[in-house]
């Protein structure tokens, strides 16, 4: 999919790639849309160049993207270049435990069982204050986020969940936009609430702008943006899936 301020179109691609003659590792790849003028006649050329580097992580050595540069040439003579560099790469791991039902399930007391079910009632509106900090120069998609309830909300047992309760999620996307004006666009997903010290799955949706994945999308003007506890957003509790 090729997108510009004047339109978008689905096209094929062609290009070139460079490899290290000794290790055969990928060094650079250049991608160019095919028959671009047929669907976007006002555009002369769009070219994306990606460079790669080798990095060492806990699990070994890997070749990963180092930077991406997109060049845009219009028929009116305008030219723009957008360069993104990738720094501070993170390695994410997980652990799994396989059991075969030999261990008897642990029984909760009535109070704990009731507390474990006391999620926010469906349709409740949550006002969340960001407890983490998002720095557009240092953050990246996948970073863990925490927020807190600004005010108490009703739970499914007729009680209430107090203010300052922790809600967890992650930064789903961080994008720097240069045209038509400089801004930073972030996408956030919250999916966990901490009740009585235990994290529980929570289905909430943003009240406001969303992307195609249902994540909250927020835009901030400027070249560099730091989002902290002053940022407050509105969310609504969905109906649990059967």
C-alpha cells in the first residue's frame, strides 16, 4: 500500500538488495513501487531504503534494521526525505509451564473469589491518568505502560473499584509525522487491571480516536514529545466475550 497526502493505492514492488560477500548477511534493501504514475500520476518516485546491522542479544547475534529512509519526488518539483533510525532495541522473552492436571487446583476463599470477579461493570467510563512516561526520542512500541483510575467506578458485584487502582497496558505504536506539520502520534492499549495485588484481564476501549486494531490514538504537536502524569484519557469497559 502506497500512501501520500494526495491519495493511496495498492501496487506491486521491485527493488535491489546488497549482501556482505563473505557472510551473505543482508546490508541494505531498496524498494520502489511498480507503475506508480498509473495510479498516482502526480508522483514521480517513491523510494524506500532500509539498512541493516548486526546486534548481540541474550539469545545470540541477529541482523536487525538500523535505519529506514523514504524519498518522495513530486512532479511539481518538490522533494522530501524521511529518515528513521532504530536505537535501544529490546529483547522480549516469555516462559511457559506445562502441567498435566496432576496438581489439584488451589481453592480461593469466598472473599478472594468474590474479589477476583469484581471487575468494572460493563459500560463504565474509566478516566485514566498516565503513571508511566512516554518519551518520543527514547520510547518504542512494546514498552509497558501503567495508568491509574482518577475516580472510583462501580464493579460487577455492586461495589466500587477505588481511585488510584492500577491499569496496565503497552505502547502499541509511536510514529513521528513531518507533513503537513510536525507531530508525534502514539497508539495505546490497556488490557489489565490490578485488583488486590492480582493482575486481571480487562476489556476496555478508548473514547475518541482509534486505529483499525481498536487502540487509542493520540497526537501531539512538535518534534519531540514527553507524555507523563498530566496526560488523562477516557476509556469504556466493554462486554466480556462469552
